[in-house]
């Protein structure tokens, strides 16, 4: 890092090295753009350090432990028994931290290879072309022709249930050193259920308090039904239409209000609050700019251009869906635009995967979405109860559902729920993105026995000719 005169110049400055920012910087560097990236914390942002990666590591460890626990309890139907497993949780967390560390240095290496200059510190806009970075060696001024805001998001804090002590966010939940005997999860969305199910499998008695009428309200009820059944199997209590009110005066319980208006206290070792995430729009001098907003987010157009020329914004700070792969796709696109290429956001779909047990995948339009848009549709659904591979892995819960335009059979959406179904998301997204017709999927040979045959069968079903149901 050059700091002698405390002024650096570059063509592109990226603020924030999460999946949006670091992908943008790497791509820009590869395209020969003189690029600086600034990060106040660790390379990789939320996703790599306290989000996608550590949560999936924890979920995997929990699944492994749970399988062995079941085998030790003599409930195995497939003739496997085992001694009671022992969980060395600090070792589990150290293994998870090792993965994060490897990916962390991987991102650093990729940025270096792309000749991107990295500056550690908190960035603050002085004007639309100038940023001051508070580094450990003092302030660093950077002048840039173009600036990309990729400052990401942070957990929503409830004013009456602030983080601290036993009230934790996902960040602390991913850094616990022992499995709490009991946990109340406030918010039955993505994070609450992914982490709540994992801690339940690791031995915690988990209760989920959800304000809505059902868990995962962003998905349709058919898709969440298998998750609801699994929550019951795992002995996770779910209290719907209930709101957290705050900790009891002695801090040993969480007071919640039930739908009936009755107030009850839930005692637990940890209270995990997962009621959404908010864009990081403070702390970097947004007031010194004239940026239009869209609700709490920075408003962008189809090129991720903000209302200020030469200032782009990508990732969670720009709105829903707050997903790593959306941020990455935006980052890659903006780098090409800065390099002078003609690009705009032309994606038909952004796949979403919820890593609950079973997993949920959605791509494109659901039947309800399509109907709301006045599109005439054909729908085909294939249940895993009729899939050989699902039987051989003891997981027959779930289905694949295909939605196609009635007039031409073009697939406009795929939804699925099932164990390990996340790996099929690429095929679903490809079908929608390429404008595949039901016949394309139905006439493609799908390897046997695989869960993917369910995609072929669901397409055949929509055509009125399923073979195995
Ligand atoms: P972020 O990853 O939030 O990165 C922003 C970066 O900017 C941070 O490193 C921050 O330190 C830095 N920054 C902010 N302000 C400044 C400043 N002024 N100066 C310098 N640096 C600054 N998404 C998925 O797609 N799949 C998943 O499985 C998934 N699981 C998740 C699990 C959890 C527990 C959580 C919390 C999130 C998960 N997400 C998942 C969401 C995903 O993490 C985000 O969508 C993604 O990280 C957004 O990327 P981003 O680049 O926009 O922002
Ligand atoms: P979420 O929006 O998925 O779920 C929040 C839940 O909290 C909702 O069901 C809501 O009804 C409920 N809620 C809100 N206020 C409440 C209250 N006072 N009391 C009880 N319940 C309340 O939010 P999240 O789980 O915090 O996740 C944030 C975002 O992070 C997600 O929207 C997603 O974009 C991202 N994420 C993605 C993944 C993934 O891709 N697998 C995983 C984790 C997080």
C-alpha cells in the first residue's frame, strides 16, 4: 500500500470486500482496470466470514452428529448401530474457522493476482469522487473515477431486545464455544430455521417464535410443509403468530405475546434474534452524496448505476433478494461496464436456496406468482415418494414442481423441497434462463437413480405423460 503522500488515485474504487465487492474488484483487475478495494473487516464480507460458509459448515457438522446420535439410539431402520457420539464442539468450530480462513486467504490471493490494491480501513465519502479511509496508520485519501458501494447488510436489532449477553445475532450464534442446552429463536425465516435446526441436531432444545402465520412466509405453504414436519420430528417447538416483547427483568426468560394476547415467558440459555437484515447505509458518508433511495436501500438502475454519475451500488445494500450470488453477478456486471462493455441486468431468475432440513429451492415464478401476473400456466409436480434415489437415501419427503407457460410450454419457474436438493438448483436455473420447454427436460435423459429424475418426471407430468406416477 502506498501511503507516503496519503493520496492514492485509481480508476475504480470498491468499498466493501463481500461477495459483491471482491468479485467486482477481481473482474475489474482481470480486465486491466486500475482498481483499489477497501475493507474495514475481513475479506469475504458477511457471506464468507459470518454467513453462508460458516452456517453451512455448522449445518453439515450438525447433520453428521445427528445421524450418529440416531444410530446410537437404536432408531436406525437400515441396520446400523453406533456408540453414543461425542461432540467436541470447540473442535467443530475450529474446523469451521479453518474453512473460513482458507477461503479468506483465497480471496486475498485472487485480488493480488488480479493486481487489485487492497486497503484495510473504514471508508468515508468526502464527495462523489473522493473517499477517506481510516487506516491503522492514519487517514488515507483515495481519488477515483468510478466508485462502487458494496457495503452489504447487518442483522436487524429489535429495540426492546438488543444484542448483548444471551441475546445473540447469527454472528454470535456462529461463534459459540458450547452448544446451549436451550435456545429460543425469534424469527422463523432463513437464518432462524437454518441455525435453529442445526443447534437442535447438536443437542439444544430449540423453540422458534415467528410473528407470521407460518414459518418461511416467503415460500408457499406446499413448499414449507415438509420442513414443518421435520421441525416436529426434531422436537422443535414452533410458536406462530407470536411476538417477542423483551427479556424478563431478571434476564432469565424471554417474554412473548401470543396471538390470543396472552403473555408467556420462555426460559433459555440463548435467545437468537433473526428477524431480517438491513442495508449498511450509515457509517460511510452517504450524507455527503446525493443518492436516491428505494425504501431503506440505495436505488439503482438496470446497470447498478445510482442516481449519481460514476457511483454504482451492488449487493445487499441495493435490496432484495439479499443473496451472495446476486451480489456476485452484479459485481461482475459492473466491472465489465466500467471496462466499457455494454451490459445490463438481463437475468430471468435468481435462484434461492434455503438450507433447512429438507432444503428448499426456488427459481423463477411459482404458480401463484404466474397467476398474479395473469400468465396461463401448466404445472407438473413429482413427489420424491415415487423416486428410487430418494428411497435409497431414506428421504422421501419433498417434491419437484415445474411451472410452464400454457401457450408454448416454456418453463418459467421450478420449485423443489427435499434433502440435498440445493445441488439441483443449477439445472433448474439453467432451464429458466435458457427458455427451455417442458419437452426439452422431458426428452433429456436424466441419470438413474438420481433425484434429478424428479425434474424430468415433473416436466412429463406437466405435459400430461408422467411415467412413474
Ligand atoms: P457483505 O457480504 O455484507 O459485505 C460487505 C462488506 O463491506 C463487509 O465486509 C463490510 O465489513 C464492508 N464494509 C461496510 N462498510 C464499509 C466501509 N465504510 N468501509 C470499508 N468496508 C466496509 N446468502 C446466500 O446466497 N446463501 C446463503 O447460504 C446465505 N447464508 C447466509 C447465512 C447467514 C447467517 C447470513 C447472515 C447471511 C447469509 N446469506 C446467504 C446472505 C449473504 O451473506 C449476503 O447476501 C452477502 O454477503 C451480500 O454480499 P455483499 O457483498 O452485498 O455484502
Ligand atoms: P428473514 O426475512 O428470512 O426472516 C425473518 C423472519 O422473522 C420472518 O419470518 C418474519 O416474519 C419474522 N419476524 C420479524 N419480526 C419478528 C418479531 N418481532 N418476532 C417474531 N418474528 C419476527 O430474515 P433472516 O432469517 O434474518 O435472514 C435475512 C436475510 O439473509 C434473508 O432474507 C436472506 O436474504 C439472507 N439469508 C439467506 C440464506 C440462504 O440463501 N440460504 C441464509 C440465511 C440468510
